[in-house]
C-alpha cells in the first residue's frame, strides 16, 4: 500500500506544471543551449537594427583639408545627399549606391581643389632653423599665394608656380635675375585670352622683386607655351585667332543647317565650312602731287617778287625810229598767268612807264597740290570660304507602306547649292567654292551586347545591399533551430511514467499500451500468493510463527 501511494506522488513531482518549474527541471546541457540561443538571437536583432538605422555607407573622400572638406560638405547639403563623418573627421561617408555619381559631380564642380599652403607656413617657424630653411619656407609660401591667386580665375582648374630665386651677393654685376614658371590646368573647353595671359605674367612678375615679365613662362596642361618672348613671334595662330576662325566656321555651318534641315531633315544633312582668314596687318603710305589748277581766286601763291628800274624823272621819251609809233608811250606789260600787269609804285591808278633804259622783273611762286594717304588693312579678313554639303537620298513611301531611298535630281541639288551660296555670301572673285552632293548615308545597325543579368550593376548593388541582412537572417534561423527549438522542446516534453506502472491509452482509443516489466519484489509477491493458494496450511503455520515470534 505504501508503494501504491508513493507512485502517484512521484509522477506528480516529475511533471511540474509551471514554466519556472519546467525550466528548472531541464538538464544542464539544455539550459546552456537555451541561454546561448537567446544571446545569439539578441545579437542578430541588434545588428539588424543598427544596419537599418545607419544603412550601407562608403568613403567618398578621405584625408581632406579643412577647406576642401567644408566645400564638399556644403555641396552635399545643397544636393540633399545624406552624409556622415568618420571619427576624427578624416573621411566623408555617403550611401554606397551614390559614391561614383557623387565623385563625378564633385569633379565637375572642381572639388576637391587640394590644399595649398601660403604664408601660413611662416607661422610654424621652428626655433633654430637655418637661413636656408627660412628662405625655402618663404619661397614655398610665396609660391602658394601665387597659386591661390591664379587658381581663382574662372578658366583655371588648378595651377602650380615654380620660382627660381637666386642668392644675392654684394657684386651688382654678378647678380642673377629671378625667374618663374607657371603650369596651368584649364577647365575642359576653355582657353585663355591674350589679356588674361598678360595679366598672369604681370601678377607673377610684380610679386617678386626685380623679376622681368620676360622671365615668366606659362604652360598649359598639354605642354604648350602660352607666353612668347620679345625676340621672336609665335609661329602659327594663337588661341584667340583659332577661336575666331572656329566661330566663323561654326556660324556659317549653323546657317546652312538651319536653312536646309527643314527641307531634307535633320538626320539627312552633313555640312562643314572651311574659312581662310588673313590675320596679317599691312600699312601703306602714298603721296600724290597735282598741278595747281583753277581760277585766279582759287590759285594759291606761295611767294611773289617784283623788281623795277628807271632813269630820269619826267615823261617818257620817245625812242626808236622816228615816226608815229616812236612818238607814243609804250603800253603796260602783261603777264600770261596773272593777266594785266600791276602799275608801278608811286602813282596809284596811273599807268606806269619806264624809260628807254628802264627794267622790270616779276617772279611768282605757286603752291603745288600734295596728298599723303596712309592705309592700314584690318586684321582677320576672310580670304576664301569653302563649303561642302552632303545630302542623303530622299525617302519615298509607296502605297503598301514600304519605304525606299530615291536619289535627288539635278534640279534639286542645284537649288540646294544656290541656297548654300546665298547663305555664306558666295563671292566668286575671292575664290569661294560650294559643293553639294547627294549620297546615301550608311547607317550601321547598332548591336546591343547585353551583359548577363548576374553581371548587371543593379543586381550587384542589390546583392551587396542584401548580403548583410540575409546573412543575419540565416544566422537567426540556425540559432533558432539549432539551439532554441531543442531546448524548448526538451522543457515542454511529456515525462515518462515511473518504472513498474502501466498506462493505458483511453482517449478515443481502445488500444492498450504495453506495460513495463514488473520489478523483482512484485514477482516475489505473486509467488507468495500462489504458494498460499496451493498450501494454505503451511502458509498459515508460517504466519502463526511470525506472529508468535513478534509477541514473544
């Protein structure tokens, strides 16, 4: 009876009803698995939370100067792009998907420009530095200041300045003059005009004492020398002249396209114009002489001289052969250019007369017309224009909707040539030429080579962005099924009955479960029952003896 009562009690103790009791009844190994699983799952959740809050950021620029960093941050804020600074401010982080686009946009804006040190180098002078170090520091600071000034020009992307400052000694004749070299990197598509180049030369030469403007050399990024010496002129056309020629050619080409594209179509026309421009300057001086012609009032007299001589006072004496003619006084002399002669001085209004030994001389000098003409031809005159135009065949659609290419007729080509001549201002005397031809355009089919989908940048970016959350999700699944689930299953698994008991399944089932093997004391008890049934007298005597012994 005691064993029968103790068996239900043991069953109740082996199957605790509360969660705390079940957890406490778990084996030590299951408890460790449960704790590790919960800790690992919490770490996965924390990592997912941090990744979702910060996102995938990559380095845009690192190790930037403060000025460049501030300019880049301001540009990112203007573009509404999220960014983060690394610890210490050494790098700027942006979303990984926008790194390459932002670098291209920053390069278009000319950022970063790079740190250039100027006179602030003098602020960090060390104690005990030599004179050579002081001169070198001053030279570096001066080069940096000139670089900053030149780099502020709109057409200049970056600049470098090299100064050659020789040591000065006490001998004036042996002193060397300083010189400078400037390397410019211009923005794509931009050039420097002559005035700008001269301004850079003047800026550098004025910043260094005793430096001549001829000692400054300026080069562009292609290695072309932009400055010229005073001894020889630059061969060929300079940048400004080339730009002028390009403007002329582009202007004429644009006129041709605007006139012919509505007729033949935008994709059916190719035109180009070549201009021969004369940039030489000539100056001519000419003098022209003309006779002094015109009426007496318009004749200009330079000088006039008159000389007269006469003998005796009184009237005129007759001279010559006696007769009527010799007894009359002579008439006044006349000059062929001035008309009537002027009367002699002494008797105004009277006719002058000279005696037989009288003498009269008159000398008159007249001005000669002179014209001095100075002619200076303008620079940049167009000497010749050559225009070439290619027109595609005309597209004709038949009744069935099929398109065919038909060549243009001679009359149509002549009309187009006439339009081109009028557009460019054709001048036959200066040798202009216009050529318009008709030819079929060869359009090669464009073959799009598509890369495999697994090589597409979008898929690669998607995989990179999803790699971390996918890995964390896999780790969470492994932790759940490898650690948490077995531990929980162990905690809530039903307990086995105590040995020696029989449990029948009576819930909607008539099946009887197999009983466990009976313990040894139960088998002995069954043997004692069989002995008492077969030999009750012997069993009674044994029992009587046990009772009698106890009583004694």
